[in-house]
C-alpha cells in the first residue's frame, strides 16, 4: 500500500480528541487573599486580628469560582485551550481539586498535546461516578496519542459500553482500528460516532482518512466534501480533499481555490502523490512550483526533488522515502 511521505506537509489536527493543542503552562492556583494577608501581617510583626468574613462574601467567592470554571469549560468546548488553562489557574485550592476541575484540566492538557500529563489527570477522576465514562474516554484518547493502541482500544471500548453517546470515544476507536488496518471495525466505530453526533464534521473527516488509507479515493473525497459542507472553516478537511483528488489524477481540482499562504505546501503534497503514482514529470513540476511559491526555502519540496531524481533514474519505487500509515486528522 502506498504511504503518505515524510516530506508531505500536512496539517495534523487531533480531531478525534476534540476539544484538543498545546501550551506549556502548568496548573497554578492563586493564593487565597486571606492567607496572603495573614502571611504579610506575620512578616511585619503586626498584631491585628484577621478580618471577619461574612456569609455574603463567602457566597460571592464561591460564585466567582463557579463562573471561572464554567467559562473555562466553554473555552475547552471552543478549543481555546490556552485561555482555558489561564482560567483554571485562577481557581483556589478547594475548587481546583474537585473532580470537575481536574477533568477540565485533563481536557486542556490533551488539547495542548500533552497526553502524558492528561493521562494522569484523567486517571485521578475515573473513580468519580459523575466523570467515570468521560475519564475512560480521555484515558483512551491520551493512550492513543502516546501510541499505545492496544490499551487505548480497551479503554475506549469501555467508555462507549458505559455511554454510547461519547462520540469522541467512538471516533478514537475508529482511528485505533485504522492503525491496526481493521477496516470493518473502523467503519463500525465511525458509524457509532455518527449515531452519537450526526452532524460532526470531525467524524466525516476521520472517515475520509480511513477510506484514503484503504485506497478508496473517490469515497474518501466524498467524505471530506461532506466534512467541509458541515464545517466550511475546516481547513484540515480541505487539505485532505486535495490529496484524495490528486490520487484520482484530478490535479486541477486539487489546486483550485488555493490561497497564497497554503499554495506551497499544497503543491508539495500533490507533487508527492504524483511521485508515488509514478508520474515523475508532473511531480517535478509541482515540486518546482512549490519552491517558487514558498516565501522561504521549502525544505520538503527541495528534498522531494532530490528523491525524485533518484527514483527517476532507478525506476524503483522502493527508493521513495516512506513513513508509517498515520492518518492526517
């Protein structure tokens, strides 16, 4: 099976684990105001007593903490992971240790591509009845991101058995089965994801990647087109659609509507497909155009041009650089 190459510029979006990208901020909790005041008073040697805190003030503080956590959850749903992390860092110790806040931080860490840290947070809340199935979903997605496909599959199956509405767990299962080339199981998992989330552009994109890996290029293109129809802003699906069209020798369609900022990478990707298909003159033209379209030196296109020279001389497809069959998600 032909494989997507190491020098193909792809926009890798871990859609199966939506919401989720990465910022290195740690979960920092602000020192409660009263505690800080007490430290300052002790440091200055003052003998003043601590101020009285009435019920209204306590209720206002609790409401503020609730508002902050709710806003962080909204940011996670909108994939604003850095902003969510900043909000969670403002929670006090009591709120920050709740299963709800711990789960929110796990989602942020997964979204910021820090799966090892996310895994520990998910595991910390999997005994909480309100978050158990969600935690199993998160554990599975984190393990999948780490590369432990076997354990990820077990956790994701556990999650969907507990709650069939967890579409991200279904989508993760589809990806896990794709990794194992179990296409029938992958298709069933994506069907489960669509049943749980019928209008999900993410699921249609991932279905398209599964079909692309099976060399079912026309069906893959249809899946990507459906994803774009569901979410016109999904650039990942547009990039994947161009690759599916290129595999069908539909190069003009693959290049239609390109913006200048993405033209160089798209030309390089399409050139790589042409090279894998043995269409060396077309591949050379696309790589050269990619070099010309790039505002800076395009290392991928340059390396692909060198590889093309070697393979054109040897006529040996095995000379092409290869990489693992990893879907562009």
